[in-house]
C-alpha cells in the first residue's frame, strides 16, 4: 500500500456529491449495508435528509496519486426533539478501500466527536450490525460501549443479524 498523507477533516460541500456517491458505491458490503446494492441509474448522494452539512470528509494524498476522498462520516441529531438535542448519532462511516488501515476511520470518529461537542452535544450514539467485527472493534477502541441489542433485526444474506446499539459520553459540551 502506498503511503497516505491525511489532510484535516472538513465539512462536506455540494461539489463532493459525485465523489461521495462513488465512495459509497465502492464500499457497499453485506458487512454493514441493510439496503440492497445500488444499481444504475444512481440517485444523487445529497438529497432530502442527507445534506452536505451532515457529513465530514477525510481527504488523503497518495504517494502514487492525487488527493482523493478517503472517507466520510455522517453525524446528525437522532430526532428533532428538544429533549435529546444533547445527543448526536453517527449514521454512516465509509473508508475507501485504498485508504483502509491508515487511520482514516479513527480520524473521522475523532472529528465527529469534536463536531458533536461544537454543536453542544455531550453524548454520541450509533448502530452497527453484530457481524461487523472490524467496525465494532474500532468503536470500542474509541470508547463506545454496547448499550443494547436488537436481536434478529435484519434478514441479510439468508440469515438474521442483530443490530447493536452503541454509545459513549463526550463529556461536558
């Protein structure tokens, strides 16, 4: 693998639509996806409910190539209710195959923690499929704990898969 130089994580911009859509398609896997594999014609990446302001983007420069989008994380309020406005939820994390193993996922998580705090949150949550061991290990290493399990919540590839709810404190906002 060629060496990567990560750039500072930044907010997504409307111009990232095509690059993020391609990243999303290239990382589709039954390890984490509950929706079927996307097929042409493809929908835009940004649409109602998925706006640029919901995403943070990691870019990296490869030793052997140009700067590219190495990953993204989607961070949103879990509901529109004022009673849980102190919580942010991760609803998507993707790392390009060429950038895996370089710390992009961890960098995006830490950027999401900082952004959530900047938005006034003191808690962050996510959901992950039980069989996604690499993601669960990453989340645990960053302080997430299992807070609940929805047994057999999804039927994927001919078997029932648990949905694991994880969370962690961000400390005072």
